[in-house]
């Protein structure tokens, strides 16, 4: 078969070669104790019972005032859930558990240094800490319901305390992932209009005490450049009485939280009753334009949805010890470390550091010591643990009843290691598909009622009605073997309300593509476009193929190509930049940058280092490119658009497709020869891409 013929293979022809994996069923022991064992539950959440079916989730919460309208569609697609209802998220996660569970651990925090003591924070202690910090924010900080406060905090217990304190006041919190740069934090703080930044002096990563406070100075400078003044910086200290940063505390601006709290010991703050549709938090996620998207999540709908999915899909009981080995700086941590588990009154474990520090047995030692029985992590972590310590789980006496995987598709062979070795064949697995915008799971098996299938997330979760559309809006039928764009036909309580300050962008990105009638108030006319490609098997299970909008998923972290390219273009020598994904055995995907220099300049390692440094400074080390390639020119269309799919194909030793219509087709072979030869010289042996990976690379760049 010629290259041209291969390039013309349809999605259906490619998909036909995908192997459907065998089913796995949970153990009778798991089924016997599961929260969801009644098959009638699937019937109750069918479309004919929508939206009233979600009363089951809302009834898991304590309401100050009951709602009169389950779903208000009058201003479609800006959906409002449980309208008329009032509640407080902090009360639901803390106060209401005090009568029965005040001495039970709400959070167990494990520091990265193994010699440092683990900290168990009871619900009573959590109540005290949250109230004191809420009093400080209200009285000293002057914030009120609807104000925004930005956090730039690592995985320390002060983060959930700060989140819950804001929720108690009705203040909207916005946590920026601790690994992001100060500039990235400042940009998000400016976008949200925050005047207070809450940060930390330092934290441990791979055995090193990292200087974190230094990023606050960068954040303030960036926010000021964008027209927003951060007036106060609250600094938690990693070690009491010590200061872990080289950054000077600025008088009148920077304050140590522990010193301020001395004035609020024993203070209590009544939880502010909030409308169900009041914003709870902003979670920024990368987009395909330079400006990140501030996803605005509601109070009532979001909390109901994460409580329901935590109870039924993660099978969380109040007596469980549950560990989501992820970061609260991402939506997984908000939903499934803090709000979902605490709403159910369970014990949630937090770990500060790297899962493989000091060795590949660390995770399993923690699980054994704490008696963890539910484990939740990302495929990147699973791959890393499998690579560095494939037999380590067998050395430790822990027993999981349930395991979750989240953040990106998991390969079947990695899934089987997770089930057979990490889970010791005892745990049910849910392979979940969802996104920052969604609040909670969209695709997964209901563990006691639906069998597991490696490589597939499963059907839509309760009350979610997915569909796959082709580019013309026609349904791609289950079992056809054809891929398309996965969409959700209906709203759900956990869906974000809008993009902060950008309502038109919200409509354009998520609804415009398949909207049938822009004037309609019928939710059926507003399918939600998820931006992921998928294929649906005859059994109704979905296999997610990856992004269709040029966001690169590195270790579960979504990085926008435009952000990466914009950072590269701050280097004065750089004329053009293009970011592409390259397959990575540990992280799933890594970033490679292609750079074209301004006329008259020569390629040098100095320029490559500058590009790397610019990306690390403006976005964070998570975005560090695997390679920076300097090329004479970029492959372009006649209109001047860079053909990212072509260079993505080169980086992955894949077919670049038809290049005959390019303005400069001759450049492709030049780039291919040099880049691939250099990779081979470095020992980077290409491997055969899976059909899913090949399809992802083929589709990359089509959203431009």
C-alpha cells in the first residue's frame, strides 16, 4: 500500500483493526458491599426521567431551603440547577458530620519526607481550622460572598482548609496548580480579579525543599502588567517558625498566616447560605488560544454531582479510607479529594510529594500503613509505578476494594497490571472519562452492575446521554467501528456554568458546533461538544481517542499549544513556534517545540535553552519540552498556516499524510530527515503507534 493510500484510509477502516478487550467482573465480596447494586437505578436515570432523576444526588446534601425548579433552561446554554435551593458547601463537607463523626479523620496528610510524621485532621479539627481562616479572610482580608481569592498552593492541608473557608463565606476560590509558574498564577489571578493571593513558602518535591514563595513576586508583577493589583499575600509556612524561601517578605503586602491566626484562635463564622447557582470556584484550564479558560462551577449542582458520583462510582462509604493520589490543583483533586469525599463524611488521604520518592514502593507503603481501601490515580502514575517497580505491590499487605483511573485513556496492558498486580485481582476498577469543565465523571462503568473492559471507559454515567457525531452532525452508530466527536446530549448538575468573563467564548467552544437552534430553550437543541474523539462499541462502551482541539495532555495536565507557542515567541530570536505532542512511555504525551528563527540568525543550543526557560517560567516545569528543534522553515499551507499535523507526524515517526498542497512541500523531507536522524542518534528508537495514537497524530492541528 502506498503512503498516499494509507493517508486516505477512513476512520472506519482504521477503527476496524481495533481489538475489543474481554470483560472483567468485580468480586462477589465487592458486589455484596457496594452502594449501587440495584439494577433499577439504571432505569431511574434514563432519559424519560430526566432531569428529576438527579434529585437522588441532591438528596445526599443538606439544604437550607429546598429548590423549586430542578433545571432552568430559560437562558440556554447557561443552565441553572436546583433553582430556589440554598445551601453552604462547607457546612455539607464539615459541620454536618460533627454530630456523628467529630473524632474521625477527615483528612490524613502524608508529607513527602518519610521521617516526618503523618498528620490526621479530624472533622472537629478541620472545623476549627476552617473557621479560624474564614474569620481571618473576612475580618482582616475584607472579602465577602462573590469576591475571588487566588491560591497557589501545593499538596498541603492548608489548601483544603483555605478552599472550605472560602466556601463557608461564599467567596469564590481559584487554585492554581502549585507546579505552574508565578507568571501563570498572576495571569489567572488577574483574569479572576483577585486582590488576595494565598501561597506557601516551600514544599517538598523529590526530596528537595522547593522555594515556592519566590513565585508570588512573579505573580504580582504579571497581574500588575495585566492591570490587576494583588494587594495582600498570605504565606503559609511549611515548617512552623521557619522560612523556606529566599524571597523577602514585603512589608505591608506579605504576611505569615500563622502569625495572623493568633488573633483569630477559637473564632467561629456562621456558614453563609448560598443560592444553588452561586459560583463555588474557578478552575482554569488551557485552551487553544493564549488566554486560559476560567471554568466557573456552581455550588448546589456541582456539590450534588460530585457527592453522587463519589458514592456510586467510587463506592465511597463513610467508614472507608480513600486515597486519590492526584493534585488538588486540578479538577480531580477538587472533586475527588476534597468536595466529594468530605460531603460523604469519609476519610480522604493527601500526599505531598512524588509517588516514586524515595522509591517505587512508596505508594504501597502508604496504602499499607493507613489501611487505604479505595485508590484513585492517573495512568501516568500507573505507568511510572509499573515501569519502576513492577513487582512492588506484592511486597506490601494492603487490599483495595476499588480503584479509579482518571485524566487520560489507559492502555489495556497497563490496565491489566493495575488490576492484576496493583489491585491484586481484588479491586473493581472504574476507568473514568471527564474534563475540568464537567465537574465529575461522564463516562464509566457502575462497578457492581456493569463489567469492566480494559481500554474503554464504559457507557455514559447515570443521567448522562452521550452521542458520537461526525463533522456533519450525523450520529455515528454504536458498533459501526467509526470514530467521531463525542458529545453529551443533555445538561447535568456538575457542568460548569460559563467561562469566567467570557460567556460568548463559552457558547462558541462548547455549543456552537452542534447547536440546532440558537434561540431554543429546549436542552435537546444544545448538545455539549467535549472536544474529544471517540468510538462506541456495540455494547455501548466508549473508547476515548484524545483531544481534537490541539491541547496536549502531559501526565494528565492539559497544556494549550498557543500558550506554549506564545511563551516560545518571547525569545527575541524566535520568529515562529509550533508545539506538538510526542508519545511518551511514562507521561503518555510530551511536548516537542519546533522553532524557526528570525532572518540572519543561526541555530544554537543557547536559543534552545532560552525557549525551554521561557516555557518553564511562563507556564511551569510540567510543560518543559522534551526537545526544542530549530528548523529553517515550518511546513505551511498557502495561506501561511503552520501544518502541525505534519511536524507531529515527523516527531512520532508517523505518516505525515498528503503534503502536496503545501506552499513549501520540499521542507517536509528536510525536517523529517534531520529530526528523525538526530532522534535515532540519541537512542530514541521509534515504536509502532497504536491505531488510537496514529489517529490522534493524524487529527492533530485540525482545530486550527
